[in-house]
């Protein structure tokens, strides 16, 4: 799997339809997590593609929340994205707002980890450090069980994603937390650049 868009082209395309810091942070977080997963799961040579799919996965959500994953193909096509990239992006909404099924392991990882990154980030904001660096998997598990916490992060989607991957929930918690910890500095640097521009 190879992206026909550079990271800069993907970023400029994302920024065409997304200006809110919240959405940009989520995009950069999922990008960073996906790049980490590519290395972790033995797809290192594809990590650019994994990252770009993560970056663009919610391209249509800010402006077209009611058409999420339905408007994305049109926006991505305008930006020159390949059919493969469009399939990968739209597959993360499978069964919720898309009928594009995740096939490749990368698509299944995106499906499972996307919602979880939101939950982990919300949990980090509750900590004195406002960071994931000192967070443990037990904290993630506790927040996951509390249905009122970050209620917008669908536990059902996370569970479905874990089943598609054939993993245990704990594996996903552990790996996604480690991915966010490993990429936290990079995410903060990218967000600082956004704030400065």
C-alpha cells in the first residue's frame, strides 16, 4: 500500500475542509498512532500510507458531520487521492456511516484505534500532567468501563474493531496508549506549528 499523496499534500487537503483545533489535533493524533502501528505490526515500509490515511480519515467530519464517510470520496478525489486511499479512509465508518468494509489490517487498526485515541486523549486532559506520558493501561480500562466518561467515544465500535483484528481489548488499549505516548512530543510540536501559523 502506497500513498499517491505526500504528507504535505494530504495536510493541505485536510486543512481545506478543517480549521478547528480539536479536529486537527485528532487528525494528527490518529496519523501518529497509525505510523506507530505500521512499524509495530511489521508494515514499516507502508508507514507513510498508514499515517496519511490516519491524517485524512475524518476529512469530511467538520463541515459535513451528517454525511461523514459519504462526502469524503468526493473531497479526496478532488485532492487527487487514489481509489485505494479513499477505500481505506471510508472503511473506518463501516457499519456506522459507511458500507465500505475494512479489509486490510491497516483499515481494521484504524477502525479500532480511532475512537480509542479520543477516549485516551479525554482521559489525559483530566490528569494533572495533561499528558499520556504518565498514564497506565489500568486508567484507560477504568475510563472505558465508565460509559458516562467521553460518552461520544463509542465502546461498541472499539469492541467491534478488536473482534475484526482478532485481538484482546487489553492489546488494543496497551498498543494505542504506547503509540500515543511515543508520539506525544511529535503531536505537540505539530499542534504548536498550527497555533503559530
